[in-house]
């Protein structure tokens, strides 16, 4: 059941950097993306077209997209509404993503509306993206638990995921936003979803708050999930989920896939170098256990 190949969606430049308090220059963002591409990553979330008032770190996304090469890779952007999609299309995004939540409490805190209202807002986005021929990915937050509502019922995740697919999303990325999931809770979730949604339509997006992300990814791989989101150097976190640490580190994911003999197309040493670059710019060590443990070519 474990897939022969896995698509890695690198979310570091967007999801990983969006909550950093210090300013990160466009040049540094572009260098990070270039290093990630040189490592072999084909799907890179490069920015977000949200109101800069709410996410000032992403205010430079137009400039970032303007500096991206036309190299056939998928450079995607988060777009919360029609205005954001208009900006993303003008900037030349290869793909866009919309985001909902499986908990009412998180939906209200994150985007100031109910789940039903959030989905209604995406009608115009989906229509415009369809007309433009741009694929849309759907994110669902809090698929295991919510910092406000507690445990999330798998049936609610299924309901929201199915609605996003029915609207036209080609894939749903299941986000353990607080990182509280374990292989048991991941399997309970997938027990429900896979009855109605094929594994080919699902991706997983685990935060590593409790150190369970790699174990959770392995559980998902065993169920046939073949797309995994990760962030170089374990960048990220969520301002609306207290204590939530970064995404699973891309380096740690690649090490897992290497050990399982699963194809992914990424050079681990080059990926570690990309993580070291952005970690140095942020003034802190990489959060990747593999990057810390494995000597780089410069150390040898």
C-alpha cells in the first residue's frame, strides 16, 4: 500500500515564513526558493496574496513571484478571496490554494467567519480560477484537534473536504495545525475519509509540536497517501494555535523516504544547505533533526 513515489509540496517560503516577526528581504526569499529548486523540489509554495495588514511578511509576494524563473516548476500561492486570486493571477502563480477549517472555533479566529460562510466565499475564487485554467488546492485546518473546540470529528473533516472537492479543488491537504496527532488519530481520520475520497485526492500537512509528524506521515503513507507537505528547516507555526511549532522538516521527510526506498527526486545535501541558509538569515539553528545530525559536504 505504501506508494512507490511521493510528491513533496515545499511550504517553507510561505507557510514557514509567514509568521516570522523579523523582515525577510525579497532577495533572501528568492535565494531560498532557488536553493530549494536546485535541491530538486518541483512544487514550492512561494507566497500568499492575503491582506498585508494581517500577514505583513507576505506583503512582498508580488515581487517574489516577479523574480521566479520560468522553469516548469509549480510555484503556488495562497489566495483567501477573489482579490487575492486576482493578484496571484497577475503575478503568474502556477497554482493557488484556498483554506478552510474543520472546526468552527478555528474558522472564527482565523478568518472571522463560520465554516459555511468561508466555503461560500470561495465560489468566486473557484469560478475565476476555472476560467483562468489555474488549478486550486484546498487546505483543511485542525483535522485532528482544534485549540478552541478540542478534538475534531473525522466526519466533519470529511464533510469540509468533500465540499472543497465538489467545488473544484483537485486535492485536499489535511492539516494537523496544532501537531497533536498520533498515528492512531491519523488512522481514525483516514478510516473515515478513505471510504469516500480516494487517497490520490489527499495530502497530509503535519506540524511537529509533539514530535509525532514523521510517525504520522509514515501512518499516512501506509494508507496510500502519496503527497506530503513539509517546510525546509522545520519552519512555521500558527499564530492562532498556541504552542504549535513548525511544520515537519523537509530534510526529515526526505530521510524517511530514502529509508523506505520511496522516490521523491530531492537531493538531501542540497536541501540541508537550503535550510542552513534560511536558518542563518533568521539567526537560529535549523529545526531539522536530520540537518543537525548529518554532516554536510562542507563539514567533511
